[in-house]
């Protein structure tokens, strides 16, 4: 009996060591099939931290912005990125991967640095700093999430790829929206600070930009996403 028990222990250790890179022993990577690489896991950790940063900055925008349009954009960031983070957590659980790790901590630090750039500013000064920051951040994040979607497709993770593609499109919609807000804020600055964003054109703030529904992975993979989710 002792010999048989020892054989089982050795066999179990061999199975654990043979687990695919990026997936812990016992993980199945069941959402769409395939395995989740270490690089892809780290990308999901970064997205988790990015969502949290957007929620925190959006909350700050509601408190400190001078323009009601910038305040509304902050509310949208809280709603959209909060919802996306919930979906991400559900996806991560189905894959058996953790959203905590070195990549999360590094991205979290970036979020804290961004907060320092706008913290303490109010009114028009905040509007200019925040919208500039949001443009740069969404350009970077949308590009990175698009790359994650490509990696997920290549790994055979269809549901994860669909979720990431939908996230990329929504981020691009945010980018279009905040680019218009940034231009308005800059116009106010060039005019010597007279007038506010509320008194100028609201380009980019139509109904399609204010919705907070992220396409679900099921909708995206079935090709059933609403047009409004991709046209922002």
C-alpha cells in the first residue's frame, strides 16, 4: 500500500509539472477552449487595473470638473469601466486565472500616477488636464486590448477574444467622445478661459456616446452586437 501511495504522489507531481505554461494545475481554460498564456494573463491583469483607474478618475471628474459635459463623461467612465471589470472578473473565473499579480501592481501604479496629474485641479484647469489624460490613456489602452484580442483568437479562446474585441470597440468610442471634449476644453483655454465647455458645440456627446452597455461576449461572438456599440 505504501508503494502504491508513493506512485500516486509521484504521478500527481508529474501531471502538475506538465500543465501548460500560463495555466495552473487544475485550471481548464474552458471559456472558448485553448490555453491562456502567461502574456495573456498579464494583459488581463493590466485591464483589471486600468478599469479600476478609470473608475477612480471618473469619480474625481464628477467632483472637480468645471464642465457638466466632462462631469457626465466621468459618470460614464465609472459606469462603463465598472461594468467591464465585473465582466472581466467573471471571465477570469471561468478561465481559472488570477487578476492579481506583478502586472496588475505595475498598471495600478500607473493609475496612481495619472491621478496625481489631475488631483488638486478644479474647474477649467481640471477639464483640460483630465481630457488630455483620457485621450492618451484610451489611445494606449485600446491598442493594448486590441493586441490581447488577437492573442486570444490565436490561442483558440473565442469567448475571451469576443469580450476583448467588444472592450476595444467601446474604448475607441470613449476616445472619440473625449477627443471632442478635449478640443472644447482647449478652445476655452485659447480664448483666455472665457466660456465653458457647456457653451460650445457638444460634438461627440450624442446618445451613442452616453450609453453604458458593453457588448457581452455572447453578443459579440454571435455577431449580434448592436450597431451603437461599435459606431461611437
